[in-house]
């Protein structure tokens, strides 16, 4: 390969012949308890919906339609929590 110069201080990907990029952080970088907490929160959101619609617990009827809002908020929190933890871990490392 004539006329090709490479910078030896940069790592080069052999497939793309470009600089090696660091991979994005994955869910495996999180503590193992995050998965259990996420699943528990999803079951809690489902439990709120089921108990309100099929077998209301004492006090749930007084909330009325706010039970749906509470369930949605728990579900959204369960999806956002791993991202928040990952962002906090990233900021604490840098």
C-alpha cells in the first residue's frame, strides 16, 4: 500500500481501517441489583392496575383514576431508573 501513512499512536480497526471507537456503555455495566429492582417495579405497576380494576384494596377506590396515573408513573420510573444510574456512574467515574 503505497502512500498510506498511519498514525501509530492511534489504534486502527482492521475491518474499517478507521480509528477504534469505544463501545457505548451497555446494561451489563450496571450493578446486578438494578435488574431485580426494574422487574419488581414493573410487577408493582401491574399489581396496582390489577388490584384497582379487579379487586380494589381499601383506599384505592378513593384515588379513582389516579390509580392509572400512579401505575404509569411507576412503570416510567422503572424504565428511567437504569439510565439514571448509568448516567450517575458515568459522571462519578469521569
